[in-house]
């Protein structure tokens, strides 16, 4: 279908305004953690897929790392297995790990790959077991017993990232593919491990020295005690906000992931609202950006 004259003018205006950012980020790597509401609303799903395809089209190298906790929980419930969590981590025995691999590496991963391909991209799905992409080690948790002594808690096949094979992803950049990664890692013994998707996204961004790590969430960003979104933060600012209790609870793991990535060489980390259509494009290609920006550079928001 041919564009109308007015539509063509609007597109030209948008592209002209975005041109400085397109030029600035040409060839840059952007790692996006995808999950939450953006993964369950059809309009937001297509909005996200078009954002990723456009990034690739104008010369960026996007990588998608996805979660799938609700989908795992739903399937476990259908087979009569109750989900158990300790300190926010899903206890993962052998049967649960089979379900995790089926849901993350199969259903969810291939659905996202298909979504991006249907919107004009060339996505390819991976788990951390493919080409040993994500090396994992068993996560250990400890709790104090009644006597106040620390005791190790067994949470099964839950892992931490021990290493990322960056060359696997760099090969895909050169072939115009968009990697879509399920957060399942492999240990030295060949065992599979269920890893938090935020952690995987952060470590992938570190390994590739990415320009940006974008964490899509269900909130506008990191907020102060007056519920105002904070941005333009340095790592020192974030440490202070944690110390004074402004950042607490469920936001701490996501913040820790962003901090580690920036301290590990990623230029900036962004915690943004995935419920907003085209959130990724608004972050990358506008002056205002979105949500909370964290970097090592002391500077005002864009």
C-alpha cells in the first residue's frame, strides 16, 4: 500500500529527528531483557518486535534475553506440581527443570522468534546450552537456623552465570541475525540450570561491552520516596539510594544487575516501563529517553 503525502512527511520528520541517534549508535550492541506485561499483551508484543527489527535495520545490534516465569508456573500447575520459591528463586528439582527447558527453550523462545520474524526481522532462538553460550554454576543460598548459624539451602538446579561465549553472538551480528536467548545455562558437568533472565541479560551485556542494557519492567523506573522517577544516576548515586532505603525489596535484584553491568563495562543501563508502546525506541532515539538511566558518568539526563 502506497503512503500518502502526509504520511511520508511525518515519517521523514521522525527519521530526521532520530538521525543523530541512529548515527551515534550505528554498530552498537543493545541488550534487551524482555518480559512482564510486554510479553502478554498482543499490541505490546508487536510494538516490541517492531522496535527490535527497526534497531537492526538502522545498524544497531540488538540482543533479546527473555524470561517466562508465569508461563513456567502455569504449566507446572497444569501437571499438578506446586511452585515453591525461596528468596525469590524458584526451587528447581529435575522435573521442574524439564518444564523450565520446555517452556523457555521451546514455547516462549520460539514464540518471540516467530514474532520478530513476522515483523520483518531475522531472529534465531538460542538457549545457553547452544554452543555452550551460557556457562553456569549452581547458586547457593544460606539462611540462619534457630541457633543463628548459617545453613546452606538446597534450591536445586538454579544457577548463576559463570561465563558467556561472546563469539557466538558476534558471529550472528555479522550474519544479520537477531539472537533471542532463553536463560538456561549449562554446568561443567553438563547439567542444565535455570537462571534469572535479568542476570543473564546483564552478563551478556558485560561480555559484549554493550552500549546499552535495557530492562523492561512493569513500573516507570526507579522512584524516590515521593514516587518520582529518578534518572541520570551514577553507580555511586544508586549505592546511596540503596543505603538510605529508597531502593529496597523486589527492585534490589534488578538494580544489582544494572549496577554490575555498568561497573563491568556497559556504557549505560536503563530500567524502563515495558507497558508503554515502543518503549525501546523511545529510550534509544529520543532526547528525553525513558525510565531510569544508570551510568558511570556523572551527567544530567539527556
